[in-house]
C-alpha cells in the first residue's frame, strides 16, 4: 500500500476542548413562590348605548339660545384662569317620564355632549380676556318643565397678555 493512505496523527484542533466551569447558582430568596391565579367570579355590566341623529342635534343646538356667564380669576394653583358656564334650553314636549328618558339619552350621547362642549368653548373664548389653554369641562343634562337643559361648565387657563382684571376684547371685565 501506498504510504499516503496511512492514518496520520490527528491535528490539534480535532481534540475535545473542555468547557469552562459554570458559576454557582445564585441563592434563592427566602420568600414564598408565585401564587397561582384564582378565577374571579363573573362581573356583569349593563350599558345603554345611545346615538342621536347628528344633523338633528346640530340643528337643535344651533337654534338654541345659549346663556353664558363667566369671569377671569385666580385658580387653585395661583394662575389666572377662566371660569364660565353655558346653558342651553332645548324645547321638548312630553310627559315627565318622557323628558327624563330624553335627558338620560342626551346625557349618554357623545355627539350631544361634544356639540354642546364646542359651543360652550366658543362662547368662553369670545368672552375671555385672552386666549384660553386646555379646558376642563363638565356637561350635565337635566329635564325641565319646557324641555331639556344642558349645562356646560368650563375652566381653562388664560394664556398670553389677557390676565385677570384686564378688560376683555368686548370691553367688559
């Protein structure tokens, strides 16, 4: 046989290389293990979802005569702010139960609340002595003897040169 078929000694890279020793495991904390989640009892919630016709809502609020009042004053944080309120009277005829149901529906409808909020913020920006910052608003709907009353309370910081005690753009304080 040819000498070139003879088995040569294995090269150095074919030898098994031992892996480095593993570090010891960290000690376990002395506390209880994870608790298994227990099933909760069922929770039931009933919600009334209401959506009015947007065109009818817009027309009703556009034809309503808003009554707005407000003034600039110091807020709880000491900064100048606008505090105001806008009320709408929407004529709706019907019995007391009918008006109470309409008030509940109008209070639950986001479109009614948003339209009233936009009108109230527009009224506040006209009457404020300067530009308004981000407003905090509260909308309430209640039945009255002649229909529905929507009240929107507005609180917004005064920005820019218009501050408390300065005449507004309309000349009123």
